[in-house]
């Protein structure tokens, strides 16, 4: 199961817990490219900490592929321009 799905399930199951709020804040910070206090991750239990780390890993990979897709799209547009 991927980390995003695991995080969603965890947050749905524990919406009022501090851990769920921390995961939600991490996701919001990643999406909006704002700051996140890394020390908050160390307050999580090990299982939830692992979910947070997996979110970071998946987010990084997704950003790489999104950047690659944008470059490909731009390349297609440029090669389609008249010489």
C-alpha cells in the first residue's frame, strides 16, 4: 500500500489525534511548498513516523516525474514550432 493511501486511512481513522494532525500538516506543507517543523515528526510513534517518511519519499519521486512530464510537454511544443 502506498504512503499517501496509508496516511489517508490513518487520518480518517484518527481525525482528532495529534499524529493525524501532524501528517495532515506535512501533506499541506508539501503541497503548498511551505515550511514544516521537522521536530514534529519525532513526536510520532514509530509506525506513524514511518508513514511520514514514506510520504516524503513518494512526494519526492512524484515531483521528479511531474517535472519530467513538464519538460517533455515543453519539448513537444518547441519541436512543433516552425523553424
